[in-house]
């Protein structure tokens, strides 16, 4: 990572223009080999404290692996050893890159979501009985309980647990003490209505959340992605806007934005699985659309990313679903 873009040597693969506000644009050099370089400027906690990261995007996203899933997936979390944990109904399943099952853990009730600890690399889970659990020695052990049903979970790099529930997100210690919450008073509008997925940026520690905004929870039904800093202050809202250059994928009233899964890559960019279009979108850390990474002929449901920035994506209109592993950058 080069923290001084002024001194970075000019690359043959492309020219990058970054505005003072941290917005990113990408220009292709006619003499290049087709690779594209993107530069994203992220503002971290303190005002004026910024980090510049550079990503070389491949001309086309490459399919590394593709296979039919042996299990239903509700979450997909790649591990540091090139495998992935998934949750399916009442079961955690560990899969390798070829889709072969390596381990299963049964649970007594429905598992809503999972997340991996940055410290221990073990899965944490939330279930329909309001339990927050950690996988220890082959068993899911209760760490604490929430007052409401936890719909999604994210274990942060600071060893906190973010839990999405109806009309709010709360930050807990590993022991279950509430540190921070977005919960609003009865007269206030909540920051989120129906959080579906939460992901943390490894560069800035900002958080991005898919909010379904269900009418059952007081929302308007218009799904969106909201980014927040570590204090749950709103940074931006992304409602599925696509530049006019992507005319072939512009949405219609009958085909609205439906973010189904979300993850940050190692450079602080955001990858969104849009179920309805269906495609994977790559956004900068400030919500600018950098690229459509991949399009599908069937609904895309889940996205995860491994330590090499290889994307794992689940898609399909009927079971069993399929999984594609995709390489879109030279970060490997």
C-alpha cells in the first residue's frame, strides 16, 4: 500500500484519478494489457487521517472453481485455509474449494447467520432462540443472549460482536455487554429497519449493512445498503444506482435493487450480491460503482471473500444451488 500517491510511479496498466473528497475514478491506458487499476481513498476515524489502497482489476473476472452445493446455505464465510463455513437450517458445514464437505456441526435450533472471529478464526453464530454462540471443540457454545431475535452477526477485528435485530444494530463485548446501539426512541426514525447482513471493512473498520426496510418493521420496503463508522454514524446510503454506461443492466420497476449479501474485500471495496438483476457489484469504500464483477442467469444469494480476495458466490433458482469462486483482481 502506498500512502503517498504523488510519489507513486506511473503505471503502464492504467491511470487513476482520485478527487480530494476521496471519490475514485478509473481510466484505462490504451497501451495497457487490459488490466485496470483502481485507487480508493478511505477516511478513517480521525478527520483528515486517510489511507490509500490500490487494486489492480483484471480485464474480466475469472471463474476459478464452479460446483453444485451439497447443502443449503444461509451464510458463507471463507476461512484462512482456503475453505468455507456455511450454515444450513440447524447445521454448520465446512467445505473445501471443490465443495467437498469436511466437517459438520449440528445445532438444536435454526441458525440465522454466522461470522468468523479475526482472533481465533472460529465461527460465531446467532440462532432463532436469541442465542449468540461460538464454535468450540466441535460444539456451539452459548456466549450470551439477546432480547430480540438476532437476524445477522459480525465479529469485528476489535473483538466485538455486531448483532442486527428488528429496527436496530447493537455492538456487544464477547461476554454480551452492550457497548453501543442504533436503537431509536419511539418518536425517532431508526437508522436501520430490517438488517439482513453486516460486514466490517478491514481498512477503516467502517461497517456496511444490508437493510431490507421491511414494512413489518415500519420501513418502506425499498432495500438499500447503509455504511456507518465505528460509532454507528451514517456515512452513505447506496440504493442500487448504476452508471448509465451499464445500460444493459439498468433496473426496472419490476426488477428493483435486491441486495442479498455483502462483504468488504482486503482493499476496503464493497462487493454486493444483487439477487434480482442478478450480479455482483464492486463499489469503492465511498459507494462509487467501480465495476460489475459478474452477472448470472439465475438469482445470486450469497457472497464471501477469502484472504486472497477470491470471491465465493452462491446462485441458483432451484436447489441444489451452485457455487462459483471468482478472481477479479491481482491481489492474490
